[in-house]
């Protein structure tokens, strides 16, 4: 096993920097000679010098990814699930211990404000948030608890490690333990449609992520180097965030820090399938969710774009997608996939012709629709409610 003491200075420097209010810098960057990521993921490794082999290993369940820059919140108190049930899109009031799900906080007009994974251990509910997103949802929950017995605690001492497939078993031994000694592992529900949810894209069996299992293991952040050494000694490789993101995009998986803009709706991202319960009681934004499912059509649709352009470049998050001289959307995520090549997720106008060839700066792109272009979900009625009252029958006295 790798010598933990040999790496102690790097771990201590990272912890000291974070305690001083500086951005987190993972000790694995130094330990494993990683290349620092940029943008929102700065502080963890983009890759460890072999991006495509890292993707293959991660996808094959033979690697792990350092996600230690993301936020973890621990909810405690007997009313924690009741509070989440009342305020979020998911039915969690009776969530069993050991269960994983995901949920959203919406604005009063139904736009996504927060999206997190939720793991219940029987005594605590662990919320897994994207980079910097923890305080927003924690503050909101605490502002709405009133007389409920709930406490939200940021857990900067807990780190996330991402794995696919059989690597979950290999990583379970490194996980922190929750109530009853069970390992704290969040199993991503994507893309399996939850009960009383709906799809705006393909059925589960036809989804590119069908049969794919992805998990996030919660580990002791101060022991991150030891955890990495144990995983490597156990036969896993280290894969950077570039590999994690490439697989995410290839499996059409939205990420809050990228796909959720100022006015994003869960319908536009095909995110109702795993994060929104359509039959539960009232919550903020529910009216918009129900109205779009029953009567309306989301104004935009998530789309996978196949890119052709400079081999050493990619579009940037937020770049305009053009059809001729007209802007028809924007890039949310762009990656180089080890099988599909350069691809991107983009939010486009829903009624845009799916066969249209698009331009993003130096790039041309063809589309593979994710969200249906007709704007209908698997739960949408066959016709708009009330249509029978708007039909005009024959006038009285006529045949």
C-alpha cells in the first residue's frame, strides 16, 4: 500500500487552505501527478495524463474519480424527511434507510433552483450538491423549517468519490458508515424512471444509459490520499473529471452547474424521469410542472450535438448555437468522448428542425434529440384537458 505519511504535507496544505477560505485543492493532484482542471472544477484533476484510457477504465468499472470539490450536507432530526417532502419535487416522507434518490427545489414559477442527490441512512439524510451549491439549498431548507425539528450541517470533512459498475464493490470498503454501519454510497437513479414520474425522452430500455450503474461514495476528506492508495492497491485506476464529464454527457445526464441555467425547467432536461414525482402533494413550483405536463410544451429541449471543427478545441459553456443568422440555443457541456468523439449537450428551441445543421463558432453540429420535439411526455394526456368543451357541434335543428 502507498505510504500515507509520505503524502501528509499535501493533505495538510489543502485542508489549511480550505479552512482559510481559499478554494479546495485536492491532495490527489500532487499525490498522483494530476493536471489541474479549470473552471468550476478547478482544484481537482482534469486527468492524470491519459484522458481516453481513463474514460475507458471508468466506464468499465475499473477506475474512480475524485469529486472532492463538491458539497455535502447532513440533515438530522426527526422531521428532516417531512421537510424535504414538503419543499421539494420528490416523494421522500417515507424514504427507507439505505435508499438513494434525487430531488429539486423549484422557484414559484417552476424553474430549477437546486438539484441534489439524497441518501437516507435511517438517522440522517445526506444531500450531495454540486460545487458551491450546498449553502443555497441548506439556507433555504433552514429558512422554511419553522417549528420542525431539523438541522442542516455542511460537511466539508466529507468528500465524494465517483465510480461506475463493479468499482462500487471495490470502493465500498473505503466509504464512511452511516446508521447501522451501512456504507454511505449514493446510487445514481439515472435514467430509470421513478414511480409517478415521466419521460420527455426515450423509454428506459432505449436510453443510452440503460443498464449503466453510477455511484458516489462518501469518504473521509482528511483521509483522501489513504483512500486513493487503497483503491489503487485494490486494482482501480484514477480517472480525472474529464473522464467523468465525458461519460456523463454521453449518457445524457444533466449536471446542475452546467445544464441548469437561470430559467431551466425539469421538462427541458428530461429530468422529471428521476427527480420529480407528479402525484405528490403541493410544493413550490408544482403548478408549472403540472401545467406543462398536461397542457403545455417546454420552450426548449436538451439535445446531443455531434461536433466537427478544430481538433484541439471545444465550444465553451454558454456559447451560442446558430442556425444561419439566428441564435437557437446555447451549449451547456462540451467534451471529447472516447467513442463518440467531440460532442456537446445544448439547450435548443424545441420547435427547431432536428435535421438542421447548426454552427457554434468554428464548429458545425448535427443533432440527436434527447427531449421530444413535440413537447409531450409519457404522462401527457392524449389531448389537451378540456378539449371536449371547446369543440363545436352541429347547431340545433341541423344534422
